[in-house]
């Protein structure tokens, strides 16, 4: 093939590019792009197409409570959630999302079925005890009091059951040691006296909890 | 210069040596760069660690691979410009075994502003994006002084790696298919794994000869054509499990001359026609915080001898590559562990004119024993393996080994010969010796083996400071006296310190 023909082919490619299909757009600054398109084209890269992320670096979004997902995306967008997992990945991606897109993303992932994860660590009775009874001698209340009998979440309080243990333990440390998640300030008080072992125990238990 | 390994193996053959030395421009080494692009970070608003494993540029994370395969289109259009610069010092173990240490080890131990790059990179449309790099080499060549000796260094800019691509992604609950087309100037620059030939080497390679033994110049698996050619490849990535790419390359001239801009015509790689195919297959898998890939790649290219008349078919050689590579990553904050393995076999078929030029009989110094005839083709095998660990994306270290083996060929003997093409004694004071010290090869065998260790610190994500040590146990076919004039492989051991910054 002669060079001019190839050049024409490249120009044709550019022409096609100019008429890109909005249904498969990865543009994060275009209100016309639907939430489902963004979920599949962008979010799926880390969280998987159905919110069941493969890597524990990225939280499971499937089956999460919609109100919690909305509040987190808005917190990322206004930079009020500043933990490393948040600002490194999510500040930029969320900066120009519209409220409508955020609502749509929350609905999309909340409606996806959560798939059980393999047990992370050893989900022993210690973790179960913290979830169900808290740590009474330190006045730490049980998780299920706010996050639901089955850890399924209640409105603004996120689902914990079926979440990656590594993510849960790290977030407990964020609450405990920093003010990077002001919306979860109540967790700073609750998690204050948790030991490293407490955190990994309860996180392992929650990861292994059957999604309900 | 990693761009033209094929040209190096032939043009620095002993028969071309005198011509090379007579050339008034010395040391034209091209530069391979690290690629971390603040322009991309601005486009997505994300940190470098999102796309680069442990912030260790240019190695991509699974997300970084999707970002690249979808044509750099995630995010929003911004000003698509970045710059980067490298300052470095290199110190070679022994500079005394040289006829001219000042020439063989220029700037040894001196701090240099080595190279700088301008990147134009980013999203163009919803389906199209660009990664392009223009590199300035502050030590690109030396002007000729009044006595014909090399004088001042001069800087020079040229097109470096360029990848312009169009992609689409078809994804639903059952399938995830990314398809795309890339117009690029370097075989495997379009690849997304760091064990690919164009990417495994991650440190800059400044030009002065004091830097000629740093890791970046040690053997790396690569394609025989090198870069600055024009190729179109198409690719598909299915369910993040199977990747296939196929394309073909041609000379970067006419409409494609921008892909070799700034490189003078005599130094660009000339290919015959557009039938120089490149292909790549890879299997990848992600589980938990781990991901791994195994792949194969290959290329067949019809390449004219450097600077030769391309209308003469007798100047046409051929080079065939086949490679196997694998990569593993464990990415879970604060730990990053990665490993790469790459093996490349290259078979080089020489042009009729190269073989004819090497035809006259040569004898050993006794004047009786004939030197073996040159091979019509040569085979080299290069193996690289590397493991890295990075803590908090800040403190890192890596260890790599390299082993190059290959056929022995009189054509590659560049040392131990006199000006009449006879092998002489190893006495550098002997008359008429045209041997090359330091770079020369007495054996005609390319075997080179060694290891590199590196520690680095990334205090902020756009700055990296590194110390690297490269040790050789074999060089140009021998552990000791590889140049026939007493230089040993370990004399080339080099300490390399660098400061890299980008914005």
C-alpha cells in the first residue's frame, strides 16, 4: 500500500473518531453520557462491570446502599473524602459528574448482585463477636447495630457484608487515625479503641459473610 | 541507543569501522525514556499510581492498561502537554584500559543535564488519543574540531516514541471486548505489559560514552528494526484475558515522516515495502491483588543496510524476531511487587553487499591461518528477568539479570585485527592496529552477561532519584580480555545516579 493511501486511511479513521458513539463514551465531562455507560466504560476498569471488584484495592460496589454511594461520590467530587484510596483514584474521576449521573451510578451498582468473596484471613469467632456484640469492655458497640443484622447496610450506613477485608481494615484505620472522612466522624469514636487484631478479625468476618 | 540494535550489529562490524570513525559526527546515541505523564494525570485527575505500578514508570497497572487500550480516552480533554528532564552521573569501574579515556569515557563522573522530553499526549475524541514524545538529547553528537578530533557536544531533538490510536470498547454483563488501531513508530510501543521490548527498559540513557555501560545500554530483548519506523497495528483485548495484535511496518517517510522527524535520512531505518509484519498474543489473568500475563510476539522485517542505496536490492537484509515474555504484579497498598521475564531470539540475514564486503580472505597474525568466513546469518538470544519491590509508592528497589548469547561471526570481530584485516598480537603498541578498544570484540561473539541492582526514591510523584549499579561477568564474548587489548568485562561495571522530574 502506498503512503498516500495509508494517509487517507488514517484520515478516514480520524473521521470515524469524530463521530464517536456517545453510548460508548469514556468522557467524564459530558452530562449526556449515561450513568450506565460510565459504569461500563470507566468504573468497570477497577470495580468490574457489576461492581464485584477483583482487587481488594478497590471496594465492592455491588449491592451497596444507594444513599451511601451517592454520598461518597459527592464527597469525592467536593474533596471532603480525602483518604488515599479516595483522592488518588476518585477525586479526578468524579470532578465533573452531574448529580444525575451520580444518582444513576448509585442505582446501577446498588442493583447489581453481590457475589460472595473467598474468606479473607481466618474469619474466626473473634470477628463475629465484634460484629454481633462489639467490645463491651471498651464501650465499642456492635457493627450490626447500625449496619444491619446481616451487615447489609441501612441507608447512609454502608453495606459491610461481602466487602474486601483489606479495604475494610484500612478504612477502619482511616477513621481511627485521621480526619480524612469527616462524614464518618462517628466511626472515629466507635473505632478509636480497636486493636489491629480487632480490625483484621472483624474485616475477615465481614468479607466472608454471605451476601443477603 | 536502543532504537537501532540491528544497525549497531552490522555497522560497527570491523569492515565499516574505519568509515564510522572517519564520520565527523560522533556518538549518535538515541534516548529511551521513562514515561509517566502528568498530562494524562490531569486528564483523569488521578494520581500516577492509578496507572503506574507503585508509581514505577512506565510499568502499567491493570487500570493503566485499560486506559491505554481504550486509546487514552478516559477523562476529559485538557492541555495535552508534559515535559520531563533527566540529570545524571555515570562512573565506569576502570577507565585506564583505553587508548583514549577522554573519548571512551567522556564526562565520566560528571553531573549532566542529560535529556529532556516534550510530550503531546491525551484524549483527542471519545475514541481517539495520542501519546507522542519529542526528545532532546543534550549530548547527541560532537562537532569536529579543527584537528578533526571530536570537539564540543551539541544537542539535538527528534521524534521519540509515538502512538496514535483509535479504540472502542463493547462491554456488557457477558463480554468485554476492546478493539483498536494504533499508528506508531516502534514495534511493541503499542503494548501494555512492561515485559514488551519497547517498555521493559525504564531508565533514561544519556549519550556520553561514560554512560555506555549503564543498564539502559546493556542487552534487552528488542525487535531488530528498532524504532522510528511507521507501523499500523490492530488489536483486540477480550474479557481482560486474551490479547491479540497484528500489524505491519514500513519506512517512516512521505506522509509518515513525522514518525522519524529530526533524525537525518542516513540514520533512519529503511524497510522494503509495507510487508514487515509484527504480531503479538498474550493471555492475562487477574485474581485478588495479583495479575499475570504470558505472551509471545514476533516480527519479520526487510531492512536495508544503514545509509545504503535502497534502490539496490543487494543492500537488503532481513531480520526475524520471536519472543516470549511474562509479567506478574502484586498491587496492594502499601506494597508493590512486580516481576518481568522476557526472552527474544533474533535471526539476522545479512545483505549480499555486506557479505561481499567481508569476502576478502583474512589471516591470523601468523599470516597463514585463514580467519573463518563470515556467516550469512547470525542468531542472538537475549534473556532479561527483573523483580521490583516498592513501598508506599515511594521507596523502591529492583534486581535484574541479563544474558545475551549468539553465534560467533568474523563479521563482528572489531578488535584484534590490524588495518589490513589481519589479527595481530594483543599488544596495543603493535604497528597498524585498527582494533577497537573498550567497545571491541576479539571473539566475534556477542555473549554479554550481568546484573543490575537499583534503589530509588520518589519523594513526590513527579520526581524520582535513583542509584543503579550494573555489573558484567561477560562482555562481547569473554570475561577477560574481551577486546584483545586487556580489557575485562568487570572493568565496565558502572554506577549510575539520576534525577528524573516531569510536569
